[in-house]
């Protein structure tokens, strides 16, 4: 049995299959959270409807916030599987699986040890931050895959220059995922080559070709939108969305410690090992000039330091260094324990992964955002809102927040929720002016509204959280006949 667990091919198949079950299990009807997930999914849905691969829109308006690769992929998933929450997370999960595979192979290539490769993949999967994000429809896992793929091909390129072209391609895909942040592989590669004394490699034909491919293909979307929209694109994408968001007024004096606090809170039990490993890798990088240690040390430290200068810090933005941290931590632990201990630990590691597969797929337990239903109340009301709010009419917002449940409502019902109003007299004025308007509020607020102004409103439908209502004058126009609609609109 132990000989089977030590077999490289078996380990790879096990990791791929288990990761697929963990990342895609229990996804068919869990739904998408309101914020980033439905925001990105809506962009992909509109891209599929328009057929325009180069202009990203949200609610029909041009949106310069994100490059298009994640939306190309999600649009493809929508075309294959239909527009659904499952399709929205499919490629994120797929690239999460492939990142686990790349982490295994990167360790194996650098340190020639399958136990260390398997343990590095194990560290990447556990604890659950990486799993949780791989089960969501956001861009950070796709970026992590592209960066890891680029660094893997760079390592291969050091031995065979033909791999510099796929290095450039993966860097281009990273840029098409997260704009200038996707350029980190080029920066790390150049630093590593200079540091190791192989700076002439930068000017070899293959590396230059990879660099040209990375920059030309990676910034193709930026060029298309610059030619199409001119300075407006530059100002909004690089000015407002990158510079102002990342380098605006800091929330606190010690904002640069934000990622350190996040790691202290979330990166257990690996944090002490990772820190010791970084220190040891740094010593060997500076002392022995070993390019393997220089690469991994630079990968973590450069990205961490640059990202820590941003005022907008969320730990998932650093997923692109998690594979490197997993390799460093695995290598550090591998040097502490004997071969016999490694062999004895394999059954336990396999058992933990298998137990997680069973937990995700065969139990009803709800842990974190991705194992519990999301946007349930919005999905319950989506069909009746779609039916009773015309496509050219927005949905009124009474005392709900600005953005919640705006994104989920738009994705699931195709109707846009207006900015909120809080004054009941203003609501009455607007309803008198537009009796056919429909509105959304919380159930407690509707109860107070109806008690304060009896006979003025008609409750179309309500659930435990939201009340969808209109003017009593519009009651005769409300429909409940869904015979010509496919229900649910979106799973």
C-alpha cells in the first residue's frame, strides 16, 4: 500500500481527482454571493449576449475595471453549461485544480522528491482559503494559476530555452486577468537572472521573444480599449481603478501591515514554517547563490512587498504567492524529518484529503461561504421581479444598502436595483409620480411602511428577508403567470 502512495503517477491522479471533487462538489445549486461573484458573472453574461470579446460591460455600461480573460472563460462556460452559478465557478475551480498540479510539479522539478511535491500540494489545499476561493467565481485563482504556470515554465526555460515562449504566454494570460499585476512573473524572472549572475540570459532570443509575447498579447485588451475609448479608458483603468484604489488615502497609519495581520489570522498551521523557510531560503539564496532558492525567495518577497504598498489589501490578492509558500514550507519540513517519518505520514495525508472529499460531497454541513446557499432570497424573488419589472425599468430601493443585493439581483433577475432612498415621504412622492414602479425593501421596513401608510402599497411577494411591492394602483397589472418563462431563470 505504501509503495502505491509513493508512486508519482498515482499521486498526480489522486490530487487531480480529489481537487476536482473538493472544488466542484456541491456546486449545482449553491448560488453565488452578492458581491464579487455575481459582479463578475454578470459581466460574462453580458459578454455572451453581446458577442463582443473586447469591450466589457456591466448593466449595459462599459466597464474598464477588469481585463477580459476571466469573462472569456466564464462566457464559454455559460455557452456550454448554460448561465448558472455552477458555470460561473467552473473555470475558477479548474484553474484551482491545475494550480495544485503545478505546485506538485514545480517542487518535483526543483527538488526531485515526490513526497515533498505531494506535501506542497497538500499545504496549498489546506487550510481552506485556497479551497474556498477555488469554489467562487472570482479572478484571483485564475491569476494564481497563470503566475504559477509562468514561473514553472521559467524554471524549465533555464534548462531549455524553448520554454521561454510558454513562460511569456502564461505571463500574457496573467496580464489579461489582472492587468499590470499580471506582470509580476517578468519582474521576478529578471530579478532572479540578475541575482544569479545569469543576466545575459535576459538578452537571449528566446527570452526576448517570450517577453515580447507577454507584453504584446497581455496588453492587447488595453490597446484595443485605448484605441476605442481614448483617454477615458486610460484615466479610468489606470487612474481611478488602479492608482486611486491602490494608492489613495490610507485607512490607517500602519496600512502596510494589513497583509501581515491577514497571515497571522488565516495562514495556520503553516505560518511559522513558512517564515522559518523564507529565512532559510534567503540565507541560501544570498550565501550559496542557488537559483532555485533565489527564485522562490524573490517570488514571495517581491510580490508581498509591492502589494503591501497598496491601501486596498485583501489576502486573496496574494494567492499568487501561495504555491511558492507551499513549496518553501514543504521543503523546510522535508529537511526536518526522516525518510521513515515521511513514509509513515503519507497514509494520514491521503486520509485527510479523502475525508475532505467526503465532507464536501456527502454531508449536509455548511462551512464558509461556498458550502452554504448564497443569495437564496434573491433567487426566490428573481422570477417574479423579472416578470413584473419591465426590461427598460429599474427597480426601486427603499432602505436597502447601495450594493447589496444589487449585483445578485441583476445577475439572477436581469433587473437593476437603484440607489437607496430612506425617506418614506420621498417614496410616496415617487410612487405617486410613477404608480407602475416596483420596489424592493426588507420585510421589517415594509411592515412599518404599510402600517404607517395603510392602503397605499401592494405586496407582490415576500420571503424571510425581502419584500417586493408596488403601488396599490398598480395591483391590477401584477402578473403571476410564469407559463411562458423558464424557471428558475438562473440556478
